[in-house]
């Protein structure tokens, strides 16, 4: 009888231990922080980035942009730029801005991304017709899609590249009724619309913080 009671007591102790361990396993999920521990947080590059393109020195297009990256994935972009171009008879310059969205598919700054931008620019142009110079007003509206890659390092530096294309329209106008001014408008319009689509691009250096 004593042996039987001992076996019953041992079985009850084992059942209690098993039940306690099962409850503990259910309370602490895999990967969850233990009591008193801080949850693991991303400590890489920050949410903000400011980039400047040095290519303006070569191509006459100077751009600066700011991006806020939410939750490592959704980027909101604001960009401002100045563009200057010319050939033998036509010169144009414009100042504009755009707003955009980027989806960073790796969920961090150091990632490839898909994006879209919509923007507007305005400025002036001039054309030489039979030795006479005519001053014109120019404006542009564009919507583009793009794909790119950002290389970002923990100490803050980033290199960003993107290419894209979409819809763009130029409007060239003049208040003059001179026939030469009308011809100048057409020449500038043809010059600006030499490429029938809006092209988008970026190769910039910046800082993440």
C-alpha cells in the first residue's frame, strides 16, 4: 500500500511540473521579449534623407530632395530643381518642384524602390529669329513613374540612383503679336519636345538622419 501511495504522489508531482512548463511556453511566444526586456528595434539609418545631385555641373539640371520614410517602407518625397539648356538659337531656364511616393521593398533605407512623381516647373526662354531675340514664358507639367536603388550606410551617407519616364507637356507663350515671336514660340516648343515623353532620373549623394 505504501508503494502504491508513493507512485500516486510521484505521478501527481510530474503532472504538476508538465502543466507548469506548458503554461510558461504558451505565455512566452517565440521571438517575444521576456518580462523586463526592451523589444528589439531597428538601429540602422534614420527616417529622413536629404540628397543633392552633382550632375547639374555637367547637364545643367540641379536638384535637391527630401524624403521621409515611414515604417521603413513608405517614402514621401519632396523635390525642387533648376534646369538650364540651350543650343545655337534657343535658351531656356526653369524652376520647379515635385511631390512623390516611394515603396522600399526591403523595408529600410538601404533598398531598391518603386516610385511615382508629379510636378510643375515654370521659367523663361529666348529664341533668335533672323537676328532678333524674342523672350518667352515656358511652363511644364509632368507625371512619371520610376525605379531605383539607395545604398545607405549606418554612419549616414547614402547614394541614390533612379530612372523613369512618363507624361510631360510644355507650354510656351508670348504676349507679342510679332510674326517672329510666333515663330520663336514654335522653335522653343520644338526644342523642348525633342523627346516626346517626360524622362526622370537621379544620381545623388545625401545624408540619412
